[in-house]
C-alpha cells in the first residue's frame, strides 16, 4: 500500500493559508467534486508538478473567483477595496499561495522518511484563468470545503492517475499501480541481500557496494546545521517599522518541535535541551539515512 499524503495536504493547505493570510482556516471536509453547484463563472487554474521516487505527477488547483479575490485581499492585509473579478494581480497572488502550499507539503512529507516517497519536490508549471464550466467534466477532481475567517471559500484540486494511491484518504484509491515504485522496492531488497561486503554506514542496506564506497569519499564534507525556531510572514511596511527592542511574535507555539535544517533543507524535528551550559537539540523525528541523503542533495 502506498503512503497516504492526504492528511499532510489538508494540514499544509490550512496552515500555509493561515500564515499567508493571517486568518483562521479550517478544512471541514474533502469530497468528490460537484462543480454543478459552482456559482462563480471563472477560476484560476494552477498546475503543479510533483516528482518523487521515479514518479512525476501533475496536480491542478482550481481557485474560483470569490475565493481568489479574498485570498489576494487578505494577503495584502485587508487594505483597499475587494475586487469583484480576477485580474493579473490576483492570479499572481494565488499562484504564490499555491506554490507555498505545495512547498510546505514537500518539506513536511520529506521529514517523515517514507520508503516509497523519496525527496518529493514541487514545481509550478503555470497558472491560467479558466471558465468554471470546464470543471464539470474534470476527472479525479475533489472539493475542499474550506472556511476562511468564518466564510466558506471552496477550492478544487484535480489529481492525475499516478497520484490517486498516494492520496487514498481523499480519493479512496489504495491500489499501487505504478510499476516504477514496485521496481524501486525490489531493487532495495536486492541491495539489502547483497550488503554482506558493504561497509557499515547506517544506510548500507539501501546502497550497492559501489555506492557505499563512493559515499565514504564524501564523509569529510562539512555541512551547515541550523535549527529554526519559527517563521511568520510580514508585510514590508511592518518590517520597515521595526526598531531596537521590538518583540516579533512567531507562529511557532512553545511546545511545538523545532525544525532541523542541513544546508537550509529540513530533515527532521527536535526539542531544545541544555548541554553543559550550551544549547543543544534532542532529535524527536527524522527520516532514515537514505532519505536524508536525498534531501540534502547527495
């Protein structure tokens, strides 16, 4: 059975929107699309390509007019008049929001160390304004019942066939019909069985003899480890007003784990500890060795 990314998608969609729009976001449910009831005449389609393992999957996000205009309005701090129609500025704002959602999804999934999803990456293929009538005949389309600041603002997402087993909590499709995934698993098993002559690297069971020897040549490369306490998006005008003594409130709660970064890439989570009078970090969640290698580019 393929790893299920459904909860990660819903969580990152809600969390990222909250951070970017500074409004409470709740996803009440996700169901198969019923675009027949869609009142908006236009929507913004944002195409995102996801690459992981040997799979390349394209997802399409559809943001109706009312949702799109509210997104841009709150992203700009709720200043000025709320637009009635989609324009280039709204399209750009929606494009940036969806790109951030998908980037956060990749970061969150990569930290889990799933065996069948290695180093997932997202890429924005483009955005375009479309007629909402095109959603009515769209296959594998799902309706995200989203509440933003108490108001219902729907989002539609269409997945290709390759993605369906990896979103079984949403799609109900649990069969893994991707031959590349099966082949990759078989290769890992073979490498494990032939690892008797492989140096003990902690991940040797996932590497061939030659790969393990090549990896040893890189052991003395220095990588920058950092810990991220928290993040938050601010308007430029707020940043320019900061002065000495300013207290900047972050989104991170005091009891939430800290992000472990290597060369700027998140590889796990931990909690702060004191070690002989110095700050230290106790690892609470981290992927396996093979996942960490791919995450930091090896």
